[in-house]
C-alpha cells in the first residue's frame, strides 16, 4: 500500500482541534510526508495527551537493524491479533498520527493515478497508530510508529483497497486512554470513516517525489 500524508493546518488550529496548550517543538507545515520521515503524534503521558515526534515506520524492539521499519509503515487491522507483539502494542502502545489529508494511488491501464483525500472543510484528524521503541546497546533509542489500515469506505474503494483508520473525537479519547488495555475494547475503533464526511480529488504526479514538499502536490487536476 502506497501512502503519504499532509499536515499543513496552522498551529493554532491544531491546538484547538485537539485541545492542546502547546506543540512543544518547532512546527513546520508539511504537504508530502513519506514513510521513513518523522510525523507528529499524539500519545498519553501521565494522564495528559501530548505531542511528540516519531519515525514513520515501526522498528520492532528485537530488530537487528532499523531498516526493518521501512516495510512496517502500516499494519492491517485484521492482523493485529495474529502476532503476540502486535497485540501487545494494541493493548499498551497506542498513539495517533496527526494529519489533514492523505494520498493514495489508483491503479489503472494508464498507470498509477494519485488522489488526495481529506475531511470536509479540511479539518485535521488523527490516525490510529501503534508505537515501539528500538534501542540497540550503545545507541540512542528510536521511537517509531505504524498506521493502522482497514478496508475502504465507499469514497475510497474505487481508488484503493485499503485506507488508514481515521478516529472520531470520541474514538481518539478512547484510543489514547492507557487505562484501557483490553484489545477487544479498542479494536472496534479500527473501522472505515464515514464516506459522506470526506472528499477526494486527483492530483498530479508531483507527489511521487517525496523531496517535493510544497502545496502544489495537493492541487486538484481534471
């Protein structure tokens, strides 16, 4: 699954949307966030939701090399209970990646057509994710994450066979609540977002270049 994110919402809007007092780090608007790069993440610490920054691409704690994370930038909802390590993350290490849009590629006879998908009124949202810490002896630990994906809703289905899990405001509060440790309580939150609350448009192949991080990659094309 090819997936990119954007987070170009002004800082003050993010703070209001997620009821935060500060981001706590320099904030830069992003339009083309690719796996392997850092993402802004919400996680609960000491009973308060706080912003942190993680590498997008989960590196298992027992990995021999951090490159393993390159192939683990997303995890299927259906597989969360298949592996003991994934179930443990679901129960104990949940977080939410902040975004205001995401890109998916539609396969056709003409090639791969990128689409930009977002919520109506372009409000920012939180994507269900799991985090992990990898710390080989003698090196600084690396905190990383993977985004949970599900089967698509009616809007996304013609574009791609998967979509990231967008959490409602109530769902976000439950997902981040560290007192909830039963997988069966949080797994139902991993579902397709209502399609009538979303919009999508085609964009140019400029987004294919992950080094191009400018607003032009989100511009609609006919």
